[in-house]
């Protein structure tokens, strides 16, 4: 998010699917006992803790922590520390972070689509890995939330608000684009896939409104409370025929998943 101000209660209580879907990515990571692993964009720490359990991390066994989590959001890191005080969590920018010792693997789930400077991120990841280390990531790919985004733009125009591509806070690359960026910086890309994953949203009829408030808040910035209510109503009316069924909303997610070796 541009203002980097996340509502961690809304994130954990109504959007747990973000890290729950990430458990499948953990299988691809396949953490081994004793490995050093960094969770890049760790959020409130649920997957970081699962990684720590898998590698047998102990906060007192070594001067260098085996598993660490970093996130750009102070509120996310504060909540992660509260949730899992035994794990080291640090506020850091994925575009320019540094590590004291190289990692065996860097893991990232549902974070990299918030960063529009992928070259900087990939460069930092490369430098933070040991030779032969792996980068395992999943995030929004080309076409992700296309219907939701188009409806947000439509609704802004319908209430006579300025419409600009700069409102879009996301980076959703194609497989070819992202794999090429990885290879240019020295990675061997061993897996790159793009797949649709329609995702059910929690809280029944409030699901889409919650999603917009959580992940599309940039589209609401500068609007009065009345305009925000009208915008969300218009989006819901537009999307209901395609993204609402059996009493709940769905987000039209498309995910890109990559594994790359240094």
C-alpha cells in the first residue's frame, strides 16, 4: 500500500486466506532442518512460524537466527512480534534490504505485487542468498483482480472522480516478464506458472467491501465517506453477476508462482 498503513485486525480476522493459501507454497519451499530461511513480506508472521517449526529453529541456539521475517509495514511487524516473540521480525524494504549472513532460501507469499520496482527486489534477493540458494515466491500475476480493478475505475468515473492509472498500487507481471527479470540478474528459473485461483472472501455480503477497504484503499483515498459508500455499492452491483454466488463474494485472483536458484 502506498501509505504503508495496514489494518492488522482486518487483515487477520477477515483475510486469513492470504497466509492460508500460502501453506501450499511452503510445500514447494520444502524447508529442511537446520536451513536459514528469510520470509520476505512476512505480514503478521503465520507462515514464518511454520517455516521456523519446519527447520527446527531455536532463538537461543545460535548468534545468527535461522528464520527471520521482514516486512515494510511497521504495524505488520509489530503484530508479528506480538504473535511469535520467539522469531526475529524486522521492518525492512524489499528493494534495499541487507543481511549479515546469506540464506539457504528466501520465501515470499502475496507480497511482491505491492512493489513496482521488481529489479531492485530481485537484486536484493540474489545478494541475500548463498550460491545454490533458492527463491520461492507467489504473488499476483498478469490479470489478477482484473474484474475488481476495472469495476473500481468504472465506479470512480460514475461518481465523477478523477480516474488515473497511478491509482493502481499493484504490479502483476506475466511469466515471461518476471522470469526474464530473474534470469537477467543471474537466477536459474526452474519453475514459473500462472494460474487462476478464484478466492472466496469472508463475511458474507460484506466480503467485497472488506476486500476493497483492505487491499484497494488507494482507490478510496480523497473520497468523502458518502463517496466511498457509493463507490463500493457501484462496484458490488457491477460485480455481483460474476463474483457473487451462494451468499459470498469471490476475488478473481490469478497467481504467479516461481522457483529460482542462485
